[in-house]
C-alpha cells in the first residue's frame, strides 16, 4: 500500500488545531485558577480551611492517579525519590492550599485572587538568590518592586488602624505566605526534580497523593460533613476546586508545558487576578478604584518580569 504525503493544507489544519487547543487551555486555566477563590469562600462558611484543603487535594488526586495509571507513568523505582516528592507535597500542595484557604476565608475572594497571583514574583526573586545560573536584570528587579507596591495597595496597611477595616492583614499574610512558598517550590523543582527522568504527570501524582496523606494526618475531620448542607458550596468544592481547579488544571498545565515550555506555559496566571476580581464584583464584593489600580500594577509587574526573562534569554542565546 502506498502512503499519501501530507499536504501543506493538512499541516496548516493540524497547526490550527493545536493552536486552538493551546488557546482553550490558557482560557480554561485562567478561569479555573481565578474561580478557585470564590469556591473557597463559599466552602469556608461551613468547613475549616484544613478540611477544604483535604477535600480539594483528594478530589484532584483521583483523576490524576487514574490518568497516571492509564499512561503507565508510575514506576516502583520512583520510590527512591520519595523524599523529594514529600517536600513538594508538604510545601507546594499541603501548605500552599491550606494557606490559600485560610487567607481566602478572611478576605474578599477578589482580593485573595489578586494576591494569590503573585507567586511568579517570589519565584524570580528566589531564582536570583539561590540559583547561580538564573540571572536577574534591571527589568526583573523593577518588576519585583512594582509587584510589591501592588500588594501594598491591596493590603492597605494604612487602614488597619481605622475603624471598620475590611482588609484582614492576617488574611493577606496567609495568602502571601502561600504564594511565596509555591513560588519557592519551583526552585526546589529546578534543582532536584528537573534533572530526574520522571514524567511530570508521575511527579504531580506522587505530590498530590502524599499531600492528601499529610493533610489527613493533621486535619480535624469533625464537622466536615457540614459541606453537604449547601449544594452550591459542595459543588464548588468538589467540581470547582477539586476536579477542575486541581486535577484538570494540572493536566492542562502539563499540556501547555509540553507544547510551549515552562515560561510561556506559566502565562495563564496573568488571567487569575482579573478573573478573581470580576467574579468577586459579580457576587457583590466591593471593587473600587484602588483594587483596580492594584490589579493593573501587579499585572504590569508580571508582564515586566516576563520581558526581563526574555531579555536574559536573548542575551544568553547570542554567541560570543
């Protein structure tokens, strides 16, 4: 039998299909990431931040485990790296999700979403400090300063002494702690996990599975069934936070990682603050000029960060 060679039209069609899938993945990740905060806010009325984190990780782990099993990416010899998986489970999943849930329970969901999208700033700052091959230029340093300015605008510490303050500094601290630890976790990945020949799906399956066991060990389960009293909160936690915000988001992110590389794949996080703030506004949360300005400042800082990264990459690519 003779094979028919692909025509330029066929290649264009395939490229167009891939691009559509990439755009769809970006949009879905932005929507999932930005909506996580309102789902957390609903659930926090009925259950504790620890219980929210536990259920979220479990419901995200199940589809990942099924996908990993079907793709046969989990192997026995990976047990030797259990200590690395455990570090990522504790920091990038268990603590980060708990801190985000705790902070969101104390803040308007839109504000929590804006602050939660700041993790790339902590990543680049830590990269410059702890990774010798990661260089920071002036643009990247400025992006960190601008980003911190945006966080101050959101936190509004000058209002903390006034009566009727609506912004909890404890909530801000929890969200920033989660964003910082999540951002720092990428340093650990680059230093210890990237050199290993392990499929990303296998890593994240180990990570979420171990995080579930950790949270199960330390979480008080009393009253966890209260989540079933409100169908909206239950559906938001199970479908929004668990299946979509954790399981599906990991799958979509690793699809982008395969197609675009790490830097471009992280671009979905730009949408998170905007989506979170819009959802907060739509559900009746106060969104004033200061909040809008803070979003613009933080969004601009992340854009500056990416420009700085590209400048460094181009400079390193130029032969001496």
